[in-house]
C-alpha cells in the first residue's frame, strides 16, 4: 500500500495541466494538486519537478522575484502537454467503460 501523496509517474503531466489554466507559484501548484489528488505534495516533491520542467524548456518563471516565482508554460510546454494528453487518451481510452 502506498502512503502519503504518491504522484510518481504523472506529476509532470499534472503540473503542465495546471499551468495550462493559469500561471502559478510552487505553493499554488501544491494546492491545485491537493484539490485533484486529495493530499498536498511537499516542496521537496514540487520544486524538483519545476526545476526539471524549466531545464527542459517546458515552463518558465514569469517574474524576476526569486522568492516568489510564478511559472507558466512555454510554447514547447504546450506542445508537450498536447502530446501527453494524446498519449494519456490512448492508454486510458476505456476507463469509463470499466468504471460504469
């Protein structure tokens, strides 16, 4: 049984998905993920993912304030989100049938 807020495997997708809606700071992202997942990931989970996505050019910080950065998707980030949504759909296309 998995304890805590285990988001391995799809945290990057959830971050891109959340940033597609609006620019968010790390703590705001954690709150959004809590709404979706039911538990709030800690900073040690969120900030490494933000750093990785930024290094890949998928997100950028929208202001120069190093203490309170808001993040937004780049053009490449939007493309990656579209690719992930398509892949996600292929993998889980029949989930509603199973649940129903």
